[in-house]
């Protein structure tokens, strides 16, 4: 492990593990000393087996999401050559212990399938995995971290993703979000409110998430010469892209039309230009939702 790799690993650990989010999950795990944990089994259940609404439970589950995000980012960073492929034994044992915990493993393998934590566990356990890039992909990975930071720090995007994941805020759920997004007047009124409800944050977050998707698509295009890195960056967002793909007919198409209608319906010249931009954006997002970017990593040998 080079000094640069060591410094980068420390940076990732500080920023994404010891950040006040993921480390909450570690504190919960410390209290559950047995191999199996009834508490963790219940906490990390699929929402179809019990609605998740209590705020304490939501925060705890969010902590485990952040914990798994840390390991997912380490796998992307490993493939890009940003962090070491071979960890110090203490770090390796810690990662394997977390990712092998039966209830945590069920959470990311069965309940909410996530490829990157699974592959990182296999990398650390088997010692056999794809060879990282030679370091030339590091700038692309650093740009990717900028996208991740944008998403993680934006409360509006967080609200939209909560709705997209069948979550609710009081009386508001994804059905209310879709109705608001699909009606030009309601969409516009929501964006202009000074005192915003969680529904209004979700409406704003939808537009921001689409913008993030456009940036992500361009970044993935730039990463074409490193297929495994490209695929790994895609899979970091694959859960949310899959969720959006499931709702494409009910959310994406009508809401894009509503956004155009609200913004530009009174200016024919601007509307013509905007339709071109909107069509371009639609094509980019459609390409992203087709999942072709993710193929290389699914075919890799771990």
C-alpha cells in the first residue's frame, strides 16, 4: 500500500464511515453480540414485511444505508485505483465482520439487493478480484465523489428518494408526489412556496435528481475506457435507477411534460429550444435507465 493509497483510505474512512451517519450503525451492531440478532432482523426487514414509519427506526435504517454506502464506495475506489486493493489486516477483518453479519448480509443481498457491498465482501474474503485501474481513472472517481456529495447533502433529493422508495411523510406518499409533478399548475405552485411541506421538498428533489442523472450519465460516458469503473459507478446508483425505471411510465414521462408546460408554455421560441433540451435530457435518462452501463461488473470474476 503506497502512502497515497493510505492517505486516500483514511480520507474515505473519515468522510464516509466516521461521519455521524454510518457510525451509528456500528454502535447498534456493537450492542448485538450474537451471530444472529432478532433486533437487527426486525430493524433491517423488507418494508413489505412491516411498514417503516417510526422516526427512530427510519434513522437507524438510514445509518445502515450509509454504512453499506461506505463499502460500496470503497469497491468503486478500489477499481479506480484510488484506495488499496489489499487492506491492512485490521481494516480487512473489520469490513468482513460487518458485511458477513447475517442480518446485515440479508439486508443488502436479499431485502434490498446491492451489488457493490457484495462484491467488496467477496474481494476481501477470496483475495481474487479484478485488477484495479493503473491510476488513470482516479480523476473520474474524484468527480464521481462530487456527485455523491451533492446527493448526500441535498435534503430535497433525500425527500424525493424517500417517496420513490415507497416512504411517506405523514399523509403524503408517492401518489401525492406523482399527482403534483404531473399537473403543471400544482408543480409550479409547489416550487414557488416559501413555507415548504415534505411534499414540496420531494417535488424540488425530483428535478434535482434528474439533473444529477444527467451529470452521472455524462460522467459514465467519460469513463468508457475503464469499463469496470464505469460499471461500478453505475451500480452505486443502480437501486435508485431501478426504482425510477419501475415508475417510468407513471412518473418520468408525465412529469417531464408538466415541467416543460409550466416553465415555457407562454414563450413559443423558448419552448422550441426547451423541447430540444428536454428531448436530449429524456434520451440521456432513458440511456441511464437501460442498465447497459452495469454489464461489465456483473460479468467480472470475484
